[in-house]
C-alpha cells in the first residue's frame, strides 16, 4: 500500500473534522495531492470518518482513474482535482458542512470582515452560486469564484478550504467556521463594525508570513 503516512493523515484529520464539529456523519471530504507523482489521495464515499482506516483511502489520478483501493472515492473528487490540475501551490483540499458557515451558504450570503482572523481566508468569505453536489459544474464554479482566497462558501451546501498541505487547509476550514459563528452572533445583536480595506490588506499580508512562510490561493508567480 502506497503513501501510508498521507493516508493516516487523512484518517486522522477526518476524525478531527468530526471532533471539532466541522461536519456530521459522512458529510464533506479531504484530499492530499502527491505532486511529484501526479496522483491524489481522497477519503472514500459514504464511510463514517470514525470508522475509516488507511486502507479505505482511495488513490487516483486527476482524471478519475482509481489506482489503488477497493472503496468508491468521494463524489466530490472533481472539486479537488480542479485545484491540483490548475495550480502549483495547492496540495490539499478540505470540504466541510460546518453548521454556522453552512447557514450563510444557504442564504448565499458573503461573510463580511468583522474580525481580523478572516485574513487567513481572504478579505471576506464569499459564497458561490448553487450547483449540484458531485458535478463538474460545481467544481468549475468553485474554482472560478475562489480566486486567490483560501476558502469559500458553497451555495446551499457547505464550505471549501485549500492549502499547501492538509494542516493549512484544515486550519482555514476551522477559521471559516469561527468567523461564521461570530458573524451570526454579532448580527443577532446589531450591526457589526467591519474592518476597512486598508486594515484588511495589512492583515492579509501578515497572514501570508504568519508562523512559517506560506503561499496560498491560485496566484502563481
């Protein structure tokens, strides 16, 4: 079995996704791109995360051919592949159905910059239009909408987060839910005071080098 370490990471982060209430049941999916071999590892379809083992992780090409594994890959594999095919700095995708973020996704409403942590995602958390799950149309809409941001709300569906590795993408997914929760609660009390463009630009720049040097989004230089 190839890529044992990466398979275990997907199993562990799948359990963490449940533990941190970023999804329920079998909702959402995670993947890692092995760039040097041009192959993808992705969580299987319909298997609860708490029951998933490394052998359940599916190894496949970016054209949808299963190379190793007896399980059916996540139905959203096109939404992962499109980033790996078209960028040189995204090596992991995390898709969640986190509760508060999905509320705004169902409203097809952007989350505005009320807290500086939003800078880990972009200047706001945008929402794309609805497309049927598991379709190439959804994958293309997500890719066309996300631009240089690190995350996005999927209309009437959930969220997506991208990163140079699984830990980074997962962190963005957590930040999206954190900001969504703040925005929901702030709106229930009154009108949030928003950060202006100058403040946001400074924050986004700082997040670009926070901790370790990071490059996110689709901008290829």
